[in-house]
C-alpha cells in the first residue's frame, strides 16, 4: 500500500441560467448566460496504490467493492463513476479509492460533479499525472455523461474546478468564463435550505442526510480542488 493522494471539490448553487449550458439550448438561445457559485459543501476522494485488485469504498455507507479490472466497476451504480474514471485516465495498476461527501444526495447542488472532479484529481495524482488546463471541463463532463447515460452540460464543473463565482457566456463553439471579485458581504447573502425531495442522478453514492435548514457560505476564490 502506498501513501494516500487526496482531493476535494466544492458543490455549487445556480443563480441564473442553470439549464442553458446543455447543448443545443444555448445555441438556440443566443446570448445565453449561466451564473453559479461554489459553496462550502465538498466531495472528497482518497486514492492509493493497492494489491489484489481495484477497491472502491464509501465508509459512511459501509460500501465496499473489489474487482480485478475497472470495467467490472461499471456494473454497480455505486462504483460506476470510479470505473469510468479509471478507464478514461487509462489507469491499469490496482488502486484503492475511498469516497465521501458533505453534499446531500439528490439535492441539485452538483454533488456528483464535485465528486467527479475530486476523483479525477486524486487518481491523476496517484499516477503522477497533471490534472490541469482548459480541457478538464470537457474531460470530466464526458466521464460523468458516460455514467449518467444522458447528456450533461458544462456549468456544473466550473465551481468544483476553480471555486468562486462564475459568469459563463455561451457562444458558438465554446464558452467564455469570468470569475468576478467575490466581496466579503456575499458570505451573508447566501443561505441553502435543503428539501426532502431527491433528484436521483444515479452516481452520488456518498451522502449525508441534511434535513435542517442551514446557512452555507460561499467558497473563496482560487483553486479549491486540493491534492494531498
């Protein structure tokens, strides 16, 4: 067993245009803009070299699955994201992957997207591979789309990858992103009230039952996907 490689990524809330990032909606509606921001609920992933196969665990759920090849992880929705990410990164050496999250399951706060970003960063670090550059958004979107089995947009991944507040302006062939200055007063203007109703997106295995209304602060600017 080698040392752990750890990464975490924040969830997000949408302030405007939360579905316009889905192609072809922003093409059919020129000038589309999505505004979102990171919050201080995080998804976490730890990865280390393993012996005897690929092992995925979610300690808070008592979940554990060990297989001999990443493709076999795809058969279980609780481990499918790990299997898809291992294949996308072309990691053939056995790995132990441990998942956890503060994000309520099905809350619509981008918990699965945050988990995808954290897993990509931790797995890449475990093979001493860089996880940076503009192509990260498309990469994690494609991995999650494979597991969801339906198209995914792009706006979910900007807060997990870089934190802060994002104004995403869509144009033919791409998106122009802007991270405006985040004033301290904004911390007192954002409150989340999780609902009982769940939005089942199939790949949020680690979850907590946040039932009480509570205030969440906006995450600070800068790189919030941390490696250990």
